């Protein structure tokens, strides 16, 4: 069973609980915030969780949001929200692919600082709907995430993508896996300069969401 195929979620063997608790930035569409809250509640509690969460991301009120300088925008995002984290978890639901702030946060996560390394990139799929045979219908991936994830080709993929975790053992392993890829395989990163300037049409609902 492939560890990198979201259609067949990887069930890891027991993994040492002594692995570091990485500080993780969580990128998400605010319509999926209940899932983010559950992730933090179940796995990110102080002292007992498997990661240290940072869930404050880009806001409409940020002074750089209206800039037309993409380099300035991404530098500001990295400095304010990402630079003290080592792995970015993208919570991927129905509309995540259409959100410009998610694209910006992924780009900032993949940018390698002069003295340091980029963030590891880990996608967690919100429970998808199923077809008439009971098979999951997977959500559309954000384009920048998709450029870094090649299904069933771990050797070509900087990102990792899994179904929603059911144990801290699995999640801890996935986070550490993403961290190690950032440390050793940054050459796999695909992070084109252009960014999404406006929210896109959500492929699930065929509309541009305003919330």
C-alpha cells in the first residue's frame, strides 16, 4: 500500500513518541475552520499534543493585502506568520483550491530563506463525499500544492497528502516526514513566482465565494 496515495491512506507502524513536537502553520479556507479546530483540539494541545499549532494566517485587514508587489506580499507573510514554524499543514476541503490567501501562504511556506530552510508541506483532506460505489471523491487541490505533489511518485513529490488523521502516531510521522523533506529535498520544490490575485471559481460549487 502506498504511503503517498490518498485513496489508500497509509497506516504507519508505531512511531517513537519522542519525535520533536514541530511548530506547524495551518493554512485553510475559513469555511473549514471546524476541521482546523478539531485538529488542534485532538493533536495540538499544549504539553500533550503531537505538534505546536500556529493558526493565525493572512487576514483582510493586513496592510500588505492591497499591495500589487507579490514579492513584498510573500515576504510579509513569511516574516509575520510562517518564519518560526517548520511545517505547513494545508487543510484541504471543497473550496480550498479557490482561495488566494491559501495560495499566498503555500508560496510563503515554500520560499527558502537566506539562512534556513523552507517549510515542509503536508496536505490533510477533509472527509470527502463518496460516489455510488462508496469510493471517495477527492477535492480539487490548490494549484501550487498540486505542483508539488505527484500521486504515487514519492521521489518526485515535495509535498505529502493524506486523508484526515485518525491517530497521533500517524500525524506525528507525517509531520516529521514533511520536515525531513524540507531539510533534504528542497530541490523538488515547484514555486512559480505568479500568485493568485483574486479568489477563483470554486470547482465544487461553480461560483466565486465572497466569505
